[in-house]
């Protein structure tokens, strides 16, 4: 790799352990971004946000890139649009970061596991949507390069308002309980279990791995525990004194809807704890 002035500066940051760096965050207006950026700024980092449609960023001016931006809707069916924004742009961004020696993190998704029942990073994958395919294809491209990827499981927390139907059950059920006093739950929701992970855990993962810029790979980010949608609904009803109504399961989701997810956190915990 060509050694540039930026490479030398980046190595100095790592060697000296400086805790204040200039960071580019793509997708900074999204759910994860709105939680991550203030945390970084409170810790003294300088953060520049980027959203799709902006002029391609001048990568060389940054010491760290955290790539969160993507079309995140699992129901989006415009494959060309997803491949352009989720895959091609990610490839260009990673190539630039590797060229200049800039640490690169990116968000992936547990949707790459599809309907499988095993959730280690080396388990078979089963992408069922264009979104999931775009995430897995970029993981394949990033393999062997200097990059840190995180397969988010079902993240929930503040700033989900703009996600609409893509928001977590925690957010959707709470909104329904507050506005109508009734929570709409799919029939048989007790049989659909997910690994629901608070957004604070995702933020902690990004921050901790920033301290290990020479470590590359892809890791699950979850809790290692599964909870049913009905369990979540019951939690919300207890908090807001609402009731539950059962509604039919949507036909268009049946071919791709994951019945069960539970992150195997073994590899993540080994790296996170420095083992």
C-alpha cells in the first residue's frame, strides 16, 4: 500500500493513543447515526456527517470512517437502487479508506442469516431480500481488507421515529399504546423470537473497536438472548396500561420473515474483551 502523509498521521494517532480524532459518519441522520454522533462529540471527537446525495467526501481529511448509511428497508425491491447505494458506494468508500490507511467500520445486518437457525459469523447465510443481499455482498468484498463489520441484530432505542413500519417492535408498540391504548400484534407472535439489542450496545461496540484499528473482520452485535414479539408487547402493555389486539400476518412477509434470531456473541466477546 502506498504510504501517504495521511497514513503516517493515522499511525501516529494509533501509536500515541490520542482520543480525539476527526471522524466521518455516513448516514448520520439515521437511527444509529443520531445516537452515535452525539456520543462521539461528547467524547471530544470532531464528527462530519454524510448522507446520500452529498458530494463524495474527501476521505483523506479523516482519521476514522464509520459507514452507517444505506437503504435499510427490508421491503425495498428496487435492486438497482439498493446495489448503487448499499454496495457500490460502500465499495468505493472502503477502497479509499484502505488506500489512505484510514480505519473503516461498517454496519451489516443479521438479515444475512435469513431463515437459518444458526448464528455464528461462519454459519451458512440465507439472504432473502435485496437489502440482505447487498449487506452480504459487501461483507464478501470487505473480507481480507482492513475493515470492521457489525451484523446488527434487532436494534431498538431513541430516534426511531422516522423509520415507520421498519421501526422496532419496542418503538411501534410504545407508539400504539400511547396514541390508541391498543397494541396490534401479529397472530402467533409468541412463536417469533428475536435478539432485541439496545442501541447503546451498538454504540459501545463501535467505540470499543475504534480502539483496536488493526483488528479486521465481521462480528455479530446482539445480546445472545431471544425474546418473542408477544413478550415485548406484554412489557409495553404493563408499562402503559394498554391492551393487545391480534391481526393477521401479512402475506408479503411470509417468505422472508425470520422466525428466530439469537446472536452467538462468542467471537465478538473474545475481541471486545481483548482475549
